């Protein structure tokens, strides 16, 4: 499904701020595999997601989706088969536009824009059907501006928007981190339901150790632009949070001393 | 206040209306402060006037003016998206380039259309000459508002709106924002050129300086409209821009009648825009005053 071959990215090359953000990193994801990604700040988690999404071009290596090389494609071309949800709920939706209009744009993900009415009656039924399970009452507010919604509602809508057109790959970048614990739980629950329903191949970056072990089937840990830990199956099921922290220390030779990581349990 | 002021304001408000809609499109919807307007307004008048004087049919001349305006917007769009020049600077570069282009089109700094058939005389022949400008301005604004209203709800239109609202989001949905920006800019400047060509034919002349400060006039009208009309929906926002345009012309007519020299108009316009832009700052200061807080709380 997704094949990452020896990718490298250096920011500010030749500068005093030179930073080796991704270091000869390789990874293979099977179709429908859901991977959680953890690591301390600056480990390269977001850089990895951005490299996949095409926010910048990688310096070396290849990225293949379903056997097709995509690492030279610009961001908006890859967007037709990659869904993304960012940490900031404001980034995933257009505030001045209605719920229906936002969903319509998401439904047309990656298709050429036409001079046809963007929202129609037939779509409206689909939107209601997909909004109803969120349990937020948004199905009755299709023509409300998204700016009127709360952060949690917006993030739930963003998750729906990222997945409504069935992307080949879903990238979640700490998408519940900016929400209060209760809303975060609701949005995470919704996310896992949608992923399971669509059998979506997913990358989920998280700071929450519990999420890292309970969501999905595989956990990778990053450090200094490399994958230092990759666990799945029974080994992962037996793993507890303290074990995970210990494994990090062993693998990286450092203690995982990010407050956010330790507190986010 | 005489009825004349209001019919005059209505007439002018409508003839300048497409320009205000164009400014609304770039400033508010596309979030792109486009200064091309000063040049593309004159361009519309210059192209229409030149072609009419060369013997072309006024309708085709006006259509050519609109296309020229779209080209001006395209130029600004290319400067910004392909050469990565800052939005403000891209507009300024186009504006200044258009000054020379306009002079080339006109061949002189001022072209008269006196006793020449224009689309206004054509409309006058069909209706009543005194109402020609009203009928024409009204019809053009009706078409422009309806067209924009429907366009902004098409897939392309949604893309343009989302580009102004949240470019990162719409890129992540696979839309090339360079294209949507160029579409918005071309459409906006086409609308501006519509006004330029209408105004040129309305005043019976095109002048190289007629576009100076147009962007501020456009902003003033947009802001006046937003202050007077609540704009929770797209159609209301578009109509508000037109209402703002008429009110702006009325304010100008009134202060002129009160004896303000016409040469001070641009100063007044700048003051109106400054006051409107500064309004939130002052409101914030007033909120901190205890008396104000008590009343509002």
C-alpha cells in the first residue's frame, strides 16, 4: 500500500541551522493498517507526515502508494488520495463557508473544479447521513457557517471531510491534542469508527501514550528523524505505557523527558 | 436634499457598482488586497473609448474592455503566483504598468466621446434618455450580482472562496490555489473594467487619471455597505456592496453641495476608510472604559 524507501530531508542545508529532519527512513504499510506514531518534539513525526502529503519535496528516497511513485507530485495532486487532519481545528475547515459547502469541497477532493453548482439536493442526503452518526446535530445545520461551530464540532467535521471521499491514506497530526479531554474522546472515537468502516490506511501522530497503544495495530517511535521502534501484534498488546517509555530510553540512549509525553497519559 | 442628489447617487452608485463588486471579490472573498484596480478601471474606459472612436460598435467595444480588464487581473495573478511577488506589490506593479499601457491605448491623456454613439445613447434610444444611465447601471449590476452569486456557489466558486478563507485546507483537498487566485483576480478586474467602460461612456470621456484612488473608493463603499447591512449570507454581502456604492456617491454629492471643493474628495474618501478601519481599535478602547462596560454588561 504505502512504501517509504530511504527518504531523507534536510532543512536549511549548509546553514548554521541545518537540521537533518528525516534520516534514511524506510517503512512499509499494508492496506488498511493503522499506525500510531510517537516521539519527542523535533523527532520528525510531523515532518514525516508533511513529506507524505507533499508539503515539501524530499531530498532523497522514494515514496510509493500502491506501487506508484509520488514523491515528485505537488501537494494538490497527492491530495486526491491523501486525507489530512491537523491539530488546529481552524486549519481543516473554511470558517466563512457553510457546513454543506465545506463537505461538498471535501467530496470533490482531487477532482477538477467545474462550473457546476457545488452543493445539490442529492449530496445533501449523503451529508445528513454521514453527519448523523457524529451525534452533534450538525445534520440539521447544513447551511450554518462553520465559524459558528465549536472547536470539537469543527474537528469532527474535519475528520469527516478528510475521509468522505475515501482517501488511500489518512494522515492525522495530533488531531485531538487541541481539544478538551471529553471532546477529544468523542473525536477519537469517531475517527476510529470511520477508519474501521472504510478500512483506511492511517498514520496517526499522537502525544498520548495510551492512544498510541490502543488505537490501531502498530506503533512506531521516532527519534532524530529515524524510526527507533516498530512494534505490532502480541508484543504490542502486552505493552504498557511504562514499558514504552523504557523502550524509548533503550533504543535512543536518552530518557524521554518531554513533559507533554509523560503527562499525556 | 433634492431628489437630484439621490437619482444622481443611484445612477453613479450603480455604474460604479461592478467595480465595488470586483473590490469586494478580491479584498473580502479572495483576501487579496489587489491594487490593480486603479489601472484596470482606466483600462476599461480607455479600451472602450478608443474602440468606439475607431468606429467599432459600442457593445463590442465594451466587451473588449471587459476582456482587457480580465487580462490585467491575469497579469497580477501571474506576478503573484508564478514569480512569488507579494500580493500588494503585484497589484502595484500591474497598476503602474497599466498607466503606460493605458496611455498607449488612448494615444493621449484624454479622449472625448462627445456626440458619439455609446451604449448609453443606445439604451436612451430604447427607453428615455434621462434614465439611460439608471437603466443600464441597474441592468449591469443585476447581471453582475446574479452572475457572481451563482458563480460563487459553483465548484470553482467554492474553490475561490476557500482560497481566501483557508488556503492550506483547500490545497489539502487537492485544489491548486494558484489557479483559483488567478480566476478571482481576472474576474474581479473584469468587473472593474466593466465599470471603467460604463463610466467613460457616461461622462463622455476617458482620462488617464480617472482611476486614481479607485481602490480606496471601492474599499469605502464595501465598508459602508457592511456597516449598514448585516451580511450573514452571500447574496446580502453582494447587495451590501452595491448599497455601499450608492451611499458613498450620496455622501460625496452632499458634501459637494455643502461647498466642499471637489479637489478634497480623495482626502475625504481616505478619511472615511481610515475611520472605518480604525473603528474596531476605538471600540476596543471604549470597552475598557468602566462606563461603557457597565452599560453593555
